[in-house]
C-alpha cells in the first residue's frame, strides 16, 4: 500500500466517517487515496479555518474526534486557530497536514513551514511522520491521546515522499504509552471527605464545567445534585451538563452569568462604583464549593482572590495540572469526574445526607426573583439614530437580540443544537436559550474565536443530521467565514444561521461605552457613507451562494421568519437587524469582583 493509503485506512480503522479537507501540493496524494475510500466522506470546506472549525463542531456535537486536513505551509497555518481553540476547550481534534518531502525540510522549500514547531504550545501532542512503518501506530496513538483523559488536539504532519512510498502495514491492536495513564480514579478517602464537608455545610454550591460533558457524567451529576439538593451553576463550557430548566439550576456564572449564580458562589455585596471603594457584604455566599471539571477561568472568577472568598473549595479534575493552578483550594482531587460522581452517589446511597439546606434554597429563591435575566425596550434604543435610520418611523417594532433567542427557544422547544460566533450575540445565546442536554451549546469559549459559528454548525449538522443546528452569529463573526455558505450549499448541509446584525463589533462597542467614553475605535462595520443601508447586504451575499436568506427588521415579522427558517430543509440564513446600543448584563468587568457587578 502507498503511505497515503495506509493513512486513510488507519483513519477508517478509527471509525472516521467524515474529514474536512482542503487539498494542495503536499496533500493531494492523500486526497487521491480518500477518493478511493468507501467509508470516509470528504467535505471540501472553502477555507481551511472553516474546515477545522467544522471538524471541531463535529467533535463537540458527538464526543468523537473531529478530523481536518490541509496542505503544507499556508494550508497548515490556516488550521492554527482551530487547533488553539480545541486546546483551550479540550476538544478532540486530529489535524492532518501534508509536509514537503523530507529531503526539503529545513531548506525553505515552497510551502514549507515547521508546523510541528509552530503548534507545539497549543497541542496535546504532535507527530512528524518520518518512517512509513510508523503510520498505523501514530494514527492509533493520535486518536487515543486526543480522546482520553482531558481531550485535546493532535497534529500529524506527513511528508509527501512518505505518502508516495510503499509498504505492508502492520496494524497494532493497542498502543500502550509509557507515562500516559488516562484512567485516573479518586480514592475513597478523599471522596468520603467530600461527604463530610457536605454534612457540615449550610450553603453548598456545585460549580461544573465542560469536564462533566467530556466525561459523559451529566447523568451522574443530576443524580448527585438531586440526592444532595445542592444547587448547580455551570461555566459556559458546562452549559447543558445540567438541565438549565431544573429547579436546582442557577444557570451559568461569571462575567456575564446570572447575578444569582455569582451571589451564590461569592456572596452578595452592596454595589460599589469603583475598586477604590470597600466591599460591603450583604449576604454570605457558598460555604462549600464543589468545583467539578472546571479550570477557574478568569471570565468565571473575576478577581480570583475574591472568588468564593469565604468558602471551602473542593476541586476534582482529570488533569492534575489544573489543580491549584488559578485558585488555591482546600481539597484537590485528581480523578475522572464520572468515576468520582458515581462513587459519591454509591456512598450517599448507603449513608444518606440528611441536610436539606432549606434556608439556603430560600435565599437563592429570593436572589433569583430579585435579579432574573431581563431586558427592556428603552427610549434610548428607540430614539437612537441607528434605529431611526433603519426602522424609519416604526421604531416600536424594534427587535432586541435577546427576543430573537428567546423566541427561537420557544419555537424549537429547547431542542436545537446551537453554535455561535464571539461577541454579545454569543452571550445572549447562552443566556436566553436554556440548554437541557450535553453537547447542545457549541461555542468557542476559551479562545473566543470569531468565525467559529457557521462552520461549527456545518460540522454539527453533518454529525447530527436529524437535529436542528442553528448558528446564532454576529455580523462581524459571520463574515469571517462567510465562504462556508458554499460548503453548505454544495454538500447539502442544512445548517441554519441567524445573524444578530447590529452593524457593529458589538462587544467591543460595549467596552468602548463602559471604559472609553463611547469613542469608536474601528468598531463600525457598516458603510459610513451610507449609513441607512445594511452593509454588507447578506441577502445578496447568500443569493450568490444559492442559500436562501431573509432580512427581518420588524418584531411582527420575526416569528414567521424564524418558523420559515426552521421548516426549511436547506441551509438558511436570517439576517435580523438589531440595535447596537444594547449591553450584555449582568456584567462583571475583567479583574473586578461581584461587588462591581452591573445587573
Ligand atoms: C478572530 C477574532 N478577532 C477579534 C476578536 C475580538 N472581538 C471579540 S467580540 C468582537 C466583536 C464581535 O462582533 P460581532 O460578531 O458582530 O458580534 P456582536 O458583539 O456585535 O454581537 C471582537 C472584535 C475575536 N474575539 N476574535
Ligand atoms: Mg455585531
């Protein structure tokens, strides 16, 4: 077999059914081999970044490894953002790249880049194939490493001359890796200590992250929360790890999380107007925080010393390097989360916890009713020049972005898979859609990569053709991978997109308003010489790609338009014109505390 054929068969043996691959000189041998595969569907994205985000969407929607491929040099460098994204959000991604022939490596040959070196800080592992006999082992190892323990991206760089060599492959059954033992189980002693801490606590909170979803531990978490009656907040990565419709759910916490989740974790404080003022506590927050599969990201903690300052913190994670990294905790346990929760559930089954935390639940209920997620149509919005330009006398018909997500939630009965770009729309998507199951909300959380939404929706739709997959996007983010409309149309992938089109880089505008007196630093995306026009004209753009698109301006048209989009069996875009004056609240500015929260 040719080296290229060995690689393709190795992928088949790993159960790969889809690869997002863009060809070039150093990878066309591999494409030739792919044309002969009966098991793998090769999807041609229109940009390698789109292909790699699509592979991530596939991976996040399924838990299987997503696979993308590019040629050497510029093809490979176009994969870097998705690799970094997969690294930050622990997504199993296999990134295959063609490389110049071995004899050319290091000579600055045409389209040579040291991709192995370039990606080192953002991979879980990487390979440069130097011997054809290694291909079966390398591919098997790559999938094993990408998928086990804390998942992540693995790069396989493949020189062209080896693709063209011939050998008889030997397929390994297992790939034992010295120093890598992905099965990590907490010991009973530590878990027993958790039960003791719960029995002593009055105000416990569960703080759960993407680790619950990767470990397939959502069911165990639900059982644990219900038997202990401990309220649950998640991170954005953890959306769907615990049903957000559940009475114990506090939704997600952090910079734009719910006020009640932030108070439950860190306590309620009198609002202060600046960090120079003292923090005046109104009510205590958690006295016990069980942090499961999280990494105390700064968008969650704000000023980390003030995060759950007075509570005992227990942290369980499969990756020991996360323990005591951002926040020093009282009990750090290295373990597979699912194992730990199962074992805790068994222990509690034998020796039930008697506490009911009634007073704590009452306090949370009061917080919840005092500061729900909410929005309103203000005079400021209706009178804004932007709205007068576009709505021309029908300003009372203005569509706020939050309304769109809320109505989508209603029309899809909370069953759709959502992807997003990065910005205000991403936060509103996470706030106003209630996620019920794992792998339902696919977003570039840690890296925050604009352009993620639509390609990721393509990947998710390929993986889950029977589900509605909808990208809630910003006008700025959508434009960054707009070329993937071609992939959607040609490959018949019926992923939908709703552009919350505020004609601005809204999230940056929000920061300009708060911290730079509203001075606009290149955050307007429309045409300054013709501000009445919505620019670019997405209806015309979509027409060029043969993708149906509607523009929605007025509230009275929204429901019908959303329904038409949902009823379509094709890719479909809704361009919804929204004001840019809305701010995402709650808001705890970066590095600030819960006492600084605007809500
Ligand atoms: C690739 C990339 N470039 C820049 C940024 C910085 N950034 C974060 S949010 C944002 C604005 C996004 O605008 P849009 O997609 O229209 O969303 P909106 O905030 O308006 O909803 C920018 C520029 C980023 N996150 N990613
Ligand atoms: Mg925008």
